[in-house]
C-alpha cells in the first residue's frame, strides 16, 4: 500500500488531501487516480508524481514504496 498526497490544484481536483492506494505500478496508479477522481484528468499530465521523493517511469513497481506526492506546477521564484 502507498499513501498518495495531493497538493494545491491536485488536492482540489481529487477532493481529498491524501488516500491509501494499492496499484502495482506508477502507470496503474496514474490511471486509477483519473478513474476515481475524474477532475484530475486535465491536470495530472502536468503534475509531478514523486514516489518516495523521486520521479519514476510508469513501469516502476510500487511494491516497496511508501509515499507518492502529486504536485502540480507551481509559479513563483
């Protein structure tokens, strides 16, 4: 199981601050998030999805992962 935390616009689109998921890969997680939170669809492709603090490819396994953060682009300096 992995805890998914949503930030800024992703949190608003998901309607929750965090949740626990059990998808096997990053790609499966992305697909499930859009399925379960349709409002994430338009923005998820622009978001960074960090697994335990690092970007991972869609085929990356989540078996040992603890945390995924969904971070939309931030403006500012």
